C-alpha cells in the first residue's frame, strides 16, 4: 500500500479543501488520508479525514521554517505517499522547504489532481488561463492546491491525534511583522468581490469602490497596477495571475481593462460584472454583464440603488 496522503494549510477554510483533495487521492491509491494541524486544532476545520495535531518544542506555525521542520519529521517517521499544501504565501514556502529537504518532486500550484500509475498529475492554468497544462511527478511528492479547487467535506473531524515533534532552532529569524488589511486578507474566500483598476484617477477615489463593496457586503480587491505599481492597496488585495485566484459568486470589475494577467485570476467567478468607459476593453469579453460609462457617474448611482434594496 502507498504511504499516507498528508494535507496541510494554516487557513482553516483552505485546510478543509486541501483535506478533500487528499481524501480523493488517498481513495485512488487505496491508502489513508491525514489532515495535519500545527500547534492546535483549528476551530473551523471541516474534514472527514483523520486529523493529526503536531506539537513541537516551540511554536510551529509562527515561521515557515519551523512548520516545514515539524511536517518533515512526521512525514519521515510515518512515511507518506503525497503531501498536499494549500496555496497561501506561507503554505507555498512550507511546501518548497519540505520538498527540498525530502528530495522529492514538487509540482507547484494547481487546481486539479489525479493519479496516473505511480505518478501524481496536477493540472494548472497556462498562458493567462487560455490553456490547461499538466505536470507530473513520481510518488512520493509535494503539490500545492489552489483555493476553490475542491469543496471541503461537510463534516467535523472524527479522529484527532496529537503527535510531538522536535524542530530545534529555526534557521530563519523574523525581523519584523506587519499586519495586513483585514478586508484584503480574506479576498480568496470572499463570496462577493468589488475590484478596482487603473480607471481610478486618485487613491482617494477608491472610496467609491469601497462604498459599493460595503453596500454589497463584498470584499475589496484590485488589479496589479494599484497594488504593485502605485501602492494604493496592499499586495493581499491583488487579484490575477501573479496575485490571488478568486472564485466568488459575484465579481465586479471597475476600471479594469481585462488583460490576461487579471482574467486568469477571476475566470472561475460565477457572475462577472464589468464597468469601464472603453466599450472595447477586453474585460467585456469575459463579463456576464457590462456597463460602458464613467465610473465616477456610475458608482454613486449603483451604490444608491443597492442600498435602497
């Protein structure tokens, strides 16, 4: 029998999704699935898999080096067939460290996993989402699972076990920690998103987008120029190929042209609404509904309508 399929994410919601992926792969391989938690059990974890809480001689989830060391010790002691980790900044670093120290293949991030013989195959978007690429590695290996790719099981963990691990002194020290914006941190799991682009002339004008987001009960995101180039919003709010991949029920793109880099991150949205003064903007090619006009005139009127119910 192939070794146990392990899954992990520091995010309780994403951990449930990754555990679902692990359970699916484990069924195919005819082995067990184990969802790993570090330091303590997450309150909102939803999974039917067995849960193992790793407790170290120091906090594990404060730094990626310690988290990787704890998972590494457990994986080496128990044996594993595959390790699936949720795609967050923290998780991506942990995945790379574990794969390197175990000297096994690392598939990077993707949306769908399957087993083909003795290999784990991962599907991911390529060329801005126009194509689907497949990469594979012989088992055991490590893969990173994007948010929204799998649905968490509607069940509470039935079996919880605590395992002690020794990680020692981390090789990396934290020099400084900065708190991200609360509204931006949950952009990947938001059911509604209002996203701002380069069509806004000034940073102060983003208040118009925030007003609409508040009226809709939506998170506020942005395209790459507003976060990476102008610094008007945090990197956590950046949606697109080099930012967050989102899958909301409603995505409202305001003043966003719709280049491939951005569209790759929003194409799994159920409904896309675009507002842009350029009727030929590429965003209208992927939008379900479009409004051509000046955002400075449209947003106040739209927000008023939403507030009136």
